[in-house]
C-alpha cells in the first residue's frame, strides 16, 4: 500500500497526538518539552461561529488560537465558585447545566475542525464529562454567555 506524503504526515500527527508531550530541541540547543496537538471537531450554531470569526479577525488571530485561548483561560473560570451544587474535579469546579439552557436535536450548521493543544482538549473533555454534555455544547454555552 503506497501512501501519499499527506497521508503519512496525517498518520504521524495522529500517532503523536496519542501522547500529551513530546521532547524536542529548543533554540538554545537544549532539550525542551512541548505539548502535542489533538484533533477537535465541533459543530456550532451560526451565532457561535460568527462570534468566533469576528473575535479572530478583531484580535488578528486564527479561529484555532482563539478557541485554544478560550479553552485554556475561560473554561476554568466557567464555574460556580466552589458552591456545593457544582461538580468538582481535581482542580476545577464545573457548574451543573440547566436543562433548558441549550436544546438541539442535531448538531450545529457550521463545523470547525482544528488541532488544539492537548491541555485545552483535556480541559474540555473533563468539563464535558462532568456536565454530561458534548464538547460542542460546552463550547457553545461558553460562547453564548460571552455574546
């Protein structure tokens, strides 16, 4: 079976994504540890997708970096300040989602496929597991509170 160079590259990225960190050589010549990237596919509504694109153009960044920033910086603050009616993890406390906050039988109309840092992917995974919602719904609820 002959693979194209793009297929080989994609397979190597998938294999690398199974690990959380990778060792590389830094600019000074010393060894350094970098976080790997994981694939994240989300289906968002038109409102959330428009917000992400507008914010990316306003900040002069890509949608991927805006989403990573939101997941790393905003998601841990998306809690109920340690009250007893929220879920607790090792480090963060996730609020219990209302049943009426976001209802949709099928995914959104816009799909985002991005490679995000494994730290952001794990934070989103923990939040989705603790709230009982999908990753797309957790991101959608974060964005709806911002708008």
